[in-house]
C-alpha cells in the first residue's frame, strides 16, 4: 500500500538529516556509501526520501557519523507510524491483509485454536481471498505505471544541456550583458522542467544545469560590476550543487562568491568562501581555480608569503587535475586552463610587488591565449593579462623611458602647431 503523506514527509526529513550529518563530518556520498556498504546511488536516494532502507542501515549510519543513535531512533518512530497505518488498512481490507499486518509485527497474532471437523477445515485457507489479491495486484500495477510517468520529454534534458554548453562556451568571447538575458531565459526553462514530475536522473541533470547557469550569471554579474547580484547567484548555484552533492559545482559557486567579496574588499569573507569550497572540491580542475583566487585574496591583504604558497598549491593541483562534467564538460568559462592560471599568477605577483616574475607570468598568459582558436579565445582575459604586463613593466620602470619619449613628442607636436 502507498504510505501516507505524513510518513513520506518524515522519510524525506530523515534523509535530509542524514545528508546534513554526512556533510558535517566531511564525507561525500561515495565515501559514506563505502563505509556502510551501500552504493552511492542508494545514499542519494535515501537522502531525498526516495528509497526505504532497513533499520540496520540507520544503525550503521549512526556509528559512522557518531550521532549517538538519533537516526535509528527517528527511523524506528517512522516505522512505528507506518506499521500502524498498515494495520489500520489491513483491518479495512480483509483477512488477507490483516494476516500480513500481523506477520509484519504491526498487530499481534491471536491464539490459533483448531477444532477438527470445523467449517474452517472444510472451506480451506483461500476462500474469499482472490478478490483481495487481485485488488492488491491491481494497486501495485497502477502505482508502478504512475511511477514510470515523467513530465520531462525525451529530448528536453539533452536540449537544455546543449543550451547551457553553448552559453558557457560563448561567454569567453561574447559581451556578457546579451548573454545574461539568454542565460536567464534558459534558467527559467530549466526551473519549469524541475517543477514537472521527473526521474531521479533527470532531476539530478536539471539541478546541475540550473546550478551551472546560476554560476555563469554570477560571473556575468561580476563583469558588469554587480557584486551583490554575483553573491546571490553564486549562493543559488551552491544550493543547486548541494541538492545533488556536486562538489565541482559547489566549489565553483564558492569561488565566485569569493571573487565578489574580493572586489568588495572583504578579504576575510573571500578566504572563508575559498576554504568552504575546498572542502567540497578538494581535487580537480576547480581546485586549481580556488587556490588561485585564494592567492589573489591573500596578496590583496598583504600576506605575500601565503599568497606565494597558494599559487604554488594551484600549480601543484593543476598537474593532477582530473576532468569533470562542469569544468571539462560544459567548459568555456568554467575551464580554468594554463593561460588563466598564469594570468592569476601575474595578478598575485604584481600585488606582491614582484614585477619581474609578474611580467613573465603575464607574457606567458598572453602567449597562451594567442595560441588557441579565435572562437575559444578569451579576449577579455587576454586584455587583462596585457594590463598586468603593462603594470609590471611600469613597476620595473621599463615603460618609464617610453612614456617620457611620448610626452616629449607630444609637447613638440603642440609647439610646432602653435608656431604654425
């Protein structure tokens, strides 16, 4: 029989508590699954209340997470309510379901008294049951058919994925404001799809796409000078990533929030966002970006030694970074390649007053940006790398002579003009 809304809601709430305890001790779903001998998909389903697991699961979860038995106790309370509901339904449905409820332990079995030659002996054990059995089979078939129905069309997720990939890759070379409008429209379509009945895999893909779009919109907001909107959109991207336990997306979101704080001169907030991001994305391409942003924040507040260590950590993470569906799959603005790392290094070294190394890093970034095809070339980052190159050369006074010659030439031109 189908559980009541109250029991279903209680299972969802218990799953959310499990997820919160798991994150609090720093386990991913895969890590936690291996510790209690379940699959990662089972953990994901239990955490959203879609899968019913035995009491032994919750006992193991309490032991691994050190919760003192609260999860198992809550599950026992839910099972007690569910058992009472089954017993009440059994009483209404007839002797077959009543016997089943007793076998489940929801109702005590009455004493069995056998009278030889009684009507019970003559009628046999199955009289009056076929209709109840047929009704149970029909109910099960109907429930399965309803569960197999989704409101998401077969090509919907594929098309929305293509839209997000296109927007992410166009961002590196297109103006941010027109793209922002397209991102907003795509996000509205994804949110509408999330409101439909969906399979778990479809819901996961849609939450990922929504988070990726919020991340892109946060980045665009930064480029348009709207740090407040960037922070809000970064937090939305984090929430979508948290729903599906997607470490790279959560790391990207925290990194973007750190950039918004950095532009707002809230360096401690930026560093806190980075630390949180590294907890959920401890390895991979996104880790390189987080370390690089951390270096910028440290350099901006004058901690040059730690800034240098953060850049070194970013370079080390780069050597072992593995691809994921955000940084390598969607790619585009999400990709944090060698060129962008060199650009961030130039920014950090310039703030550290190390013009010679900053100049080399900026020149390397420009060379790397110029080596890629035009359609994938980030002209904005290349332009900013040129700014850092000029800044480093000014700091080392390499541009001093050139600026003086330009000034003398300008004054001579004006003198000649006035004389004429």
